C-alpha cells in the first residue's frame, strides 16, 4: 500500500490539512451528516460562498475556502444516491473521488482528507464504496507524486473496520 495513504477514525472538521472533502448534495448549500458538520464548523460564510458556485452534478466537485475550519480548502464532492447498483452508481462514486483529486492538484493541495462519500444518507454499500475509494486514490497517486498525504476519515466503526482491513492495517 502507498505510504501516503492514511486511515483515521474521527471528525473530519478537526483536521488541519490543505483540503477536506465534503460529501455534499447538488445544491452545495449544506445538509445533514458530514455536510452539516462542515458547514457548522466553517461558519455561515461557507454557505454564502457556495451560493455563487452554481451547484454540482453527482460525480462532480467544486472548491471553496475553509473559512473557520483548520483546513485551508473544502472540496465539495457529490456522490451518487444508491438506487440498487444499476444506475451507474459505481462510476459516479469513482468520479466524485477522481474529480476531487484533480481539483486538489490544480490548487496545489498536498494533503487531503476524504470522508466515506455516499455511505451515509445516500446509502451506498460500505464495502463496495471502500473498494472504489481506495482503488481510485491508489491509481491517482501513482501518477501524482506531488500529493503528499491522503487521509481516509472514517466516522462509524463499520467503515473503520472495513478500511483497516482493506488497507491492511489489521494490527492497529
Ligand atoms: N467527520 C467525518 N465523517 C463523518 C462526519 C464527520 N464529522 N459526520 C458523518 N460522517 P453522509 P452521503 C460520515 O450522510 O451518504 C447530506 O445531507 C458518515 O458516518 O454525510 O454522501 C448531504 O447534504 C458516513 O460514513 O453523506 C447530502 O444530501 C459519511 O460521513 C447527503 O447527506 C457520509 O455520510 C450525502 O449523503
């Protein structure tokens, strides 16, 4: 496994990285889950900024400043809503990760933290989502030495266990 990939369990809003990724919805104006936590911690300026972003489609990502967050930027990625698996959900999830990483490179971001996009309210099965997230990040890092650290931030025990196993961190 690429040593630039890290796993932690906790609240993504606390991380002092270059960018944290938000699991947003197409309006980009906030919501529940990690989106709600990020908007609360960043302060009302984030929503004001996002009003001018024009939304994002499922699979797309947009960037904003972090405002009151310790992170410099927030990358707002919109994952797919799980509708049984035959509606391009896997490709859309991959695109949410990939477009976030591309935006990061464009903005000179070297350290980036991802939540488990789509595995909460949007209902994507966690095992399959972890496979896609890890594979997409691993492949991207192979051609992007300028990225120094990618942190997978798990919040619930189940996602932590799944990621620890897949990243081969069984002893932690
Ligand atoms: N830090 C890190 N991870 C978190 C945090 C946190 N503070 N809070 C929750 N999670 P979800 P989705 C985890 O539902 O499935 C919103 O209303 C959570 O345990 O936040 O992509 C948006 O506005 C789960 O593993 O995002 C959209 O409408 C993961 O974050 C919709 O939900 C993602 O769960 C997006 O749904």
